[in-house]
């Protein structure tokens, strides 16, 4: 019996065997020995391929060989789904040969991935240490950046984007990132530990200091950040009397802000000096 | 540190104000404090700790040590101005007892301008406008010699360290003594202070000692005739204090003297009208 006759005799298993080297060798031996269909089937089931391949992989290969039309339709559907998910998640997968999209769809079809696994794998394709993402990745990126910003914890784009990738991969959550940023904030601002534990952000606690500086220097409040040296000093102040970390008294903080040469150029400064002379005049009894 | 525009205008403003308040010497320190960026309360406190402030308002430390409240700069300066006005008003020579150091002493002792006025009037009455005999009596009683004697005398009266009632008593004593000297009579600090203590005024002393100067030589001759003595002290007691013993003595001597004249007259008349020979 030649191979062509064997393929006819052994049906779709024979066709499958023709595409897998180990099975092809069995097919060759079966044709030479004029094995019955049962003998051929048993030999295939005893093969390493059969024993070591997952059912999904075997079905994938069977479908690919036996129902190429259905196989293609299934793949096209997966491509569409992967594209949609990638767009939602803000992950660029590329197109065409050698693209991440093709690879992911192959893997998804081969291993019969569910949507969660597909999402996770798409998330893994998020690259770019400094990139600004779109879609869900962009939202998560924004959230994580805001966490760092509001907690006054310095961050790099790499750290943020890595966290975004972990969240998209399902290996982490925004809440988890929040907890670790809060821990870093407590270490950076020991005086604020209780307030951070109570759910306040460092930015909220620092707001009076930010507003005071903005008013004194006559600048927009959003230009004064938690990384501002004077604000940071106010939040990490140590009371020399008790030796404890605490918030700097606002009056003392205002004095420090006024030590900034920029303050001298403000209308506030002129008003302050005018009030100063008035106060001294009153203290000296010359002004009532 | 170079001043910013705002700081410089604050310094200029301070200079103008402090100068107008009469305390321009505080400008350098005030400027430094402005440059340090101190707030209003801090500037006042810091300014009060400067050497210039402590020197300018030197009496305040002395007042506080003496349990008196410190004066504000305005109160201090106003009081100094009132002192100066009092001294001018009473004719004290310019530059005399009107330095800041002199005022420091007055302020440290909480002397009011009214008290200074009283002292200055006393000093003027005694040393500038009153009779020279009064000054001589003062110098004799309380010391004073040479060209600065008047200055020292005035200073002694203005000195708030000397209690005002004591100063007044000395002035009265000097006027009583001056009254004696004016009448050409000797005087002593003890007697003059005693008479002043009894309320004898300068005018009464002038009148009284004038009378004593007229009476004393006659009464001393009369007393001598009767083997007695009369002294200035008895005359002063009788004249100024209405001392009954002294007055009775004066009266008795006068009557004795009058009786002597009556008897003389009677004797003369009898000699002329009655025979004196062979009647006994």
C-alpha cells in the first residue's frame, strides 16, 4: 500500500499524520505493513506526540488539517478579538507577519486561551519605559501617576509603566500599587503616617502649605508641588523641642517662604512691609 | 545682602517714620531686621533688644529694675519733651540739665513733668530770680563755692534723687537764712531749718529779721542795765514763734526800761518842786 492509499484508508488521522513528522514515520510504516485502520490508530495513540500534546493542541492540529475553512474562520475571529482587546487595553500589537498580533492569535488558537489569558498576554506586550499609553493602559497609567503625585513620592516613568503592565497582565492591581505608594509616603513623611492610614493623601494634608506658598508668591497653586523644597521641609519638620516629626507650624513656614527672594518681588511683600512699619509704630505708641 | 526693591522701600519708609518720631538712631538696626525678613512682632521685639534702642531709652531698664513699667518710645519721648519745655518755661539756661542723661535720671525715677516744674520753679526762685542773700544762705547751709556753685545748687534741687519735700524745706530754710543775712544778722542752718519747719516764710523772715535788727541792740542795752542778756535766739523765738517766755522777757525788759524812765522823771520833778534839804 502506498502513502496515498494509506491516507485514504486511515481518514483524517492519516491526513494529520502526514503533517506531523513523528506520525508521518508511523504512517510510512503502516503503509509498508498494510496496517489495518485499528492498528494505525493504536500506533498513533502510542506516539509521543499523542501522549505529550494537550487536547487543545491536538484539536488545533486536527482542525487545521481536517477543516481548514473552520480553522481559518476561528483564527480570523481570534484576530478580531485580539485587535479589539488590544485597542481597549491600549496595547499596540502590530500587524502582518512576525507581528505580536499574529503570534498571540497563533498561541491563543493553539492553546485554546480564554479571554482572560488573551488579555494577560496582550498586557505582556505593553512596552515602552517612557511611553504614554492610551486606552485602559492609559487610564491605569494616569491612576498610578496620580497616586505617586498625590502622595508626594518621586517616581520614574519606568516604574509607573512597569506597574501598568503588571496590572494589565493581571499580576497586580491599582489598589496594590496604592498600598505600596502609601507605604513609601509614610516612610518619606513620618509625621503624616496617621493621616495616610486614615485615607488622606499627602497632597490633601499639604494643601494649606501649598496654598500659602502660592498666595505669598502670587503664583498658581498647581505650580507648587509636593516636591517643592519648602513644602517638603514643612512636611518633614522635626520639632527640636520633642525630637518628633511633625508638621511645621504655618507661621514658621510662611516665614521660610518669605525668605525666598521671589517673595520680595511680590505685592504681598510690599503690603507686608507697610504693615510692618505700621505695627512697629503701634508698638512704639506712635500710631493708634 | 543687597536689598530688593520692596525691602528698600520698606527701609526708606522706616527711615522717614523713625526720623519723624525722633529716633533716627534706630534706622540702621531696623534696616537690618527688614533685610532679615522678620515679621512685625519680631521686628519690634528685636529692635527693643538692640544697643541703639537700649541706649536711646536707657531709663527703661532702670525703671524695670525699680519695679516701674517700661515706657513706650512715644511716652518716653513725650516725657522728655515735656521736661525740656518745663526747663525752658522756668528760665533754666539752655544746655543746663536738659541732656538725655539728665532726662534718663528723671525718667528712671518716674519724675513727672509737674514735679520737675515744681523743682525748676524752686531752683529758679532761689538761684535765678531771688535775693542774693538767699543764695548765700543756701551755699552756707548746703555747700557751694566758686563759679559752678549756682549750677550745682540748681542741679541739687532738680535731682529727682532728693525728695521734693526735703528740697522745699531747704529752700524755705535758705530763704529764712537769707532774710537774716539781708538784715545783717548771722544765721545758722539749724535755726533756719527750725524756723522754716515752723512755717516761717521768706517774706516773714525778711520782715521779722528787719524788726529784730532794729530791736536787738536797744534791748541788749536795756537788758545790760538790769544785769540781763538778750540774744538773737530769744528775739527769733519771740518774733517768729510767739514764744511766751521770750515775749514775756522782752515785755518785762521794756516795762523795766519804761519804769526806769518814769522813776527818773518823778525824781526830777520832785527835785524841782520840793525842798530837798532839811526835810528829813
